[in-house]
C-alpha cells in the first residue's frame, strides 16, 4: 500500500511539474512579431503610438488623413447654399496642427489641433458679445464638415446667432 501511495504521489507531482513547464513554454509573446515604428512601443500585442502618429504599427502621420482640397457647399442659416472650397494644410514642424482655409464670401483661415477625426479650433470670445465656436470633423477620410456658430449683438443690442455648415469631399 505504501508503494502505491508513493507511486501516485510521484506521478501527480511529475504531471503537475510537466503541465506547468508545458503551459509556460506555450505562451506566445504577442509583441514578438509586431514592429512599432516612429517611436511607438508594443504592449499586449498593440502599438502605443507617440503623439502625431497612428496605425497598427504607428506608420501613419495623423495629419495625413486631413490634408487636401475639399469641394462642396456652405449653407448659412436659411440662405441658399453656395459652392465652396476648403484647403487643409499642415502647420510647419507639427504633426497635429492644421491650417484650414475656407473660401466662401471671404477667405477665412482657421487653425486647430487634431483630436482623432476632429480638429479642435479654439473658440473666439471678443468684446461686445461676439463669440465664435467651430466644429471640424472628418468622415471616412474624405468628407470634411465645418460647423460654425457666431453670436453677436445687432445695432439694438439684441443677441443674434448665425450658423454656417460647410460639407466638402476630397
């Protein structure tokens, strides 16, 4: 009986050690085949990209998807749409800052910082109740929407809001 107890204990100990060694030997390093570039680092099989880069291996500059000429229309309040063009260019020495030139009744230049598929344009709060808020979004890397809301005072001192929306395709 003592022989069987010792034998069973030895077999279970061997199986436990062999299973542990086999399990640990089979774990795959999820970062071994992934090469993160442009200063990216791998964690749990995904690249953590530095500011200004994106993609599965940090291979794309974030501003690239925005750059180009967008042709479309601008509609302000209830007025008829007008044909319009927006040109998006990169700011010098920056991967995240853009300049957007919008041609409508007058040329308007906006500057902002990329945040995913949006461009954050700083709000303008001027004197006499004037303010401007702008949302810029990109859909499917080719459809640019610029929504502008301007609040001001008329000659009587009443608050007036005006909204314009540009939608253009690259």
